[in-house]
């Protein structure tokens, strides 16, 4: 594993990483209440190499994507457990990424869907 000019900042719902060069992987951990909808929003900057992001709970993969260029997007999943991880893997990459989690109540969203439908 090699890291050059690597910095990260993590809070309860956010993760921000920048690096001059990154080859290897790191895990970052988050906690959510079970049975809630959680949306992961990401912004990825890839100046060279590849960056892979993976969101998982203790038992299953929720989402994984590999980036070789700048990208942004969202992924939503219903939580089943409390502990979740983000695996960040760089393959001789330069750039950074930002991840933000937004929580919503499944019961509340279901009620709103009924009202609209």
C-alpha cells in the first residue's frame, strides 16, 4: 500500500478523501438504524489510475463501482443492520472522492407514497 499527500475527513454521515497518489485500500465505518432508507451520494475525481468504491454491511455487498474518470451519483438501500463500511481502493490513482449519507424513515416514505398514489 502506498499513499502520498493523502488526507481524509470523516463525520457521522460524510467522508472526504484527497490524495496525490493512492495504491491500496482503506475501510471507513458508519452506523445507521435498521429498517431505514439510506442514500449514499458520491462525487469522484480521477486524474489518473482507477478508484473503486464499495458499500457493504457485515454480510453483503450493497453497491460497488470502479471509476477511471470523474463521476457522481446516488445509491439508495434499506438498512438491515447497524454497522456499514465503505471500502476505498485505489489502483495507482490520483484525485479524491466525497461521500455523503442521507437518512429517511421507511414508514414515513411509505405513508407519503400512499398519499401521492
